[in-house]
């Protein structure tokens, strides 16, 4: 019986056995095809091994992902104009993060009180998911309901009324989503469903690979996020047109449209506003004020040669000089007021 050491020696080729047919010796390791090659030969045959995850392969290039990111940067700019008028408060979204991964991994990081909005982009297949962090959602609800609450219950579950109000904001965003995607593909976005049932959303989307676009939202004294999850199956039909260079080219053409500019200027030209020039101020006592009579003169703090501020809708915009044009008093614009530089000068008028 062979010991374990002798068995290992036979398999490595260190020992030889006699052949039953009269040959001198036979190498057992050579018969079994397990001869260990010399070290230098093994190095020649060795290859660099690259890890590949068959569960999460990369379907799209960096350029294609950059094109999707550019679409949503344009969406952030559009929302900066449209959402403040809807919410009656200042808001400036901006894209802060993009990432690829499995929807299952992303959804596990979301709070249990998150509201999921399922949005289709017809004719593209599938649905994308939009979520807004609870902190920002509660501020949105306060604005929709008319004011700010002194005590915010940020951990409470969303009621049906809350969900309906938040759904209204997402529906307001659909036109901006359509406009942002117009350079890439003509779509008709629609809100399919809004739910807090995380399991239902996971069942609908499955474990698809998605692209995550994260927006930072700052409202009043609260900062939160808005996440958009786009399945790769939705992007696959338009993969050939996801080109950041074409997107930039189309964007420049859209900004330089003279007809659109002329129409916008025609609409703006119909807006009325008030323009006021403040000549100056004077401080007097109650006794002097009670003795005022027609013909009295009050000296002002300003000089006759001094530029005076013109206020447009109660905001100082221009420095002007006062004079006459025909039989009317007129103001000639001299320069633009820069609030940071001209604060002392404004205070003296």
C-alpha cells in the first residue's frame, strides 16, 4: 500500500513504475496527462485574466450614458423655471450623480415611506420610476396646502391626499420631460401609477439593469434628492441615437432659432410695469412738519447733479439724470445699478 507522500510523488512525475510489458519505466503523471510543465513554460502560456460579471454586463457605452445625462441636465434647467411657479417657492434642481446597476440593489436603499411614480415614455417600452426623498416631499406638501408647518412629522406615512398632491407635481413635470427628450426621440410621457408599495414596484420592474440619475433639490431650508430609474430595455431601441455630440449640436440650433426669439419678445413686449425715480429724502421735526404751509421749501439729501435711482416694480435697476423733454420732466438712463457695489450710494439717496 502506498503512502500519501508516494501517491503525490507519482502524480507529480517524481516516481516511475516498471511497465508490465518489459519496458524500463513509465511515468505515471505523463500517462494521466497531468505532467507539470516547467516554470518558464507555464509563464509563457499564462494569460491575463479579466473578471467579467455575467449577472451585470455593461450594455451601453460611456458616450451613450453621457447623452442620457445631458438630457436630464436639460430637464433640470427646465424644472428650475417651471416648478417655482407651480410650488410658489424657489427651487433649483441639479444633476449630481449617475450610476448603472440592478434596480433591486437601488430600491433597498430607499426609505419605506417613499412614493414611487411609474412613468411611461411612449412609444418606448417599459416604465421608468421617479422618487422624491421624504424630506422634500413634506416641504412640497406644505407649499401645496398653503404654508409652512411649525412641527414637521417627517416619519409619518403618506395619506391618499398627500399622494394625490405629489402626483400633481409629477404630472406638471411631464411636459418638461417631453421637451428634454425631444432632441433624442419624440415621446409622449404619461404617469401610469403612483404607489408606496415597494414590493409592487419591484415586481413590475423586476431585477432589470437600470440607469440611476440623481437630482439634488433644495427648497427653503431643506435639501433632498429626486431619483429617476430608467431600465436599459427602455433605452435599447434608441441606443443608436444616444450621441452626446448630436445632442449638443441640436441644442445650439434650438437656442439660435430666430422665429422663437421673435415670438418670445413679442409676448414680453405686452407686459406693463411701473418705473419710478426717487428724487431724495429729508428729515424734519414734528414741529416743523406741523408748521408747513404752501411755498415752504424742504432741502433734500441729494444734489441736482447727482444720479438718482430708477425703480422698476420696486427694484432699483438704473441710475438716471433728471431733466426736461419738451414740456415734461424726463429721466435719462446713465448706467445699471449693481446692488453689491452701489449699496452705500443707494442708502444715501
